[in-house]
């Protein structure tokens, strides 16, 4: 995952060389997402992205392995942002509470982090493109599977468990990840809904996770 912040969740002041690299990377991302919005993912080439960013194709491949990676770059940063927030949660919080609070607290500043790279509206359009493009959606799910493995290991670490022998961290993260995928899909289907709407949907669905697993629905 590409982090927006350092391991403590605080922005580390970059040097000149790092700032230049970050600007080049952000320009490639913005150029790619603008072209994807205009021409579609399949209709855009790496050469076109490089030309729009005013860099060589060789420079593109120094930052991204392929078009899939640049298309998913902002979403990858959002997920890294959430993971950093989880690591900051108090040790006394129960696992599901820590996951819930981490994702909801992310909304307080993730919009600003996104807009430091691309306009929020462009990110939302890209999210819908990912959901509707089989190649990108498959890559997105593959990345989410890796993220869930990391989350399960982090939950196990917090609870002093061995993730290889105790199934609870993986079961919890699988359920949590399912909720996040459902809420993301619902948000994407609402067209022009913003991050505040995503926060509302996510809160509502996460609040139903415990009752859905533990209660008798027929009462």
C-alpha cells in the first residue's frame, strides 16, 4: 500500500527530491484518471497518459507497473490511510469497535488527502469505473484480499493472538470487509453522492453488523 502519511499517522516532511517525485507521481495519477473519465480505461494508453503528464513512458513505468496500478492508486492510498488509523486506536477497544472507529475517523480527513492528488469528483467517478470494469474490479478485489490479511494480522497483534491458529481475526475482518464492499457499491450506485453520504451509509451498515450476526431476525 502507498501511504499518505508516515507510520504514526502524521505527515512526514519530505525533502526536495521526494517532493519532486511525489509531484510527478500525482501528475501521472491525475492525468490518467482524467483520461479514463474521458476515454474509458480500455480506450486509454500508457503513451497518452505519459504525454498528458509531460513525461516519458519510461518515467511512467518507474512509478507504475501498468494502467491498473495507476487507476487504483488513490483507492490504495485511502485504504492505507484507514490502516494507519486502525493502528492508532486505543488498545482497550474491542476489535470490531476499533475497525468501526478507524474507518469512521478516516472520513474526517481522507477527503483532504484525496484532493491533494485529484478532485474529489474525479475520485468518485474513478471508483464507479473500477466497479464497472471487470479487469479493474478483479484487481481491486485481489488487493482487498491482501488488505484483509494485513488487517487480520493487526487485529491478532492487538489482541495477543496467533492469526494462524485463532480464526476470529480473519472471520471478523471478512465480515467487516463484506460490509465495506456493500456500502461502497451502494455509494457508487448513487451517482453524485459525496463522502459524507458514504460515511452515513457506512455507519448505518456497520451498526447492523453485530445484530446481523448475533440476533434472531424473527423477533
